[in-house]
């Protein structure tokens, strides 16, 4: 299975790339889970990674929430998981460029 969010670290910069170009990078619950795993890991290594860049594959940054994935039964671990993940991005010790 393809990674929904890829991560590349180089020279103190971490690039996270939303990787569902065929779905215009619509944010599925599974994508949020992967994104949050990266965010939590990066927050712990602020001495190694000084900047985080959030980008996306394909022609669209993100089409928003993936309602089709939700209809298929893709679920978040908790009711406020997406909002909590966005809060974690906002409170990261590194600046985040999107």
C-alpha cells in the first residue's frame, strides 16, 4: 500500500507530502492518522529538524475531507481526531510552511 503521507528529512528540513493525487489529496481518516504520526515524531526532534514543509503531490493541495472514505467506513480513532491533529500542527515547536 502506498504511503498516504510521505516524509523526507534533509539538512534540518522535513517535508511532509500528502500523497493521494488521484483523490486530489482529500483528507481521509487514514491520512490524518499517518499525518499525526509524523507530526508527533517531528515534535520530539526539534534539535534535528528546524522547519517542516507541508506539501502535496499532484495538482491540488487538498480537496478537503474525504467523504467517500468516511462512507466506506474509514474512521478516526476518536471523534475530534482531525481537529486535534490540526492543533498539534499549530503547536509544533518548529515553524510549519504549507
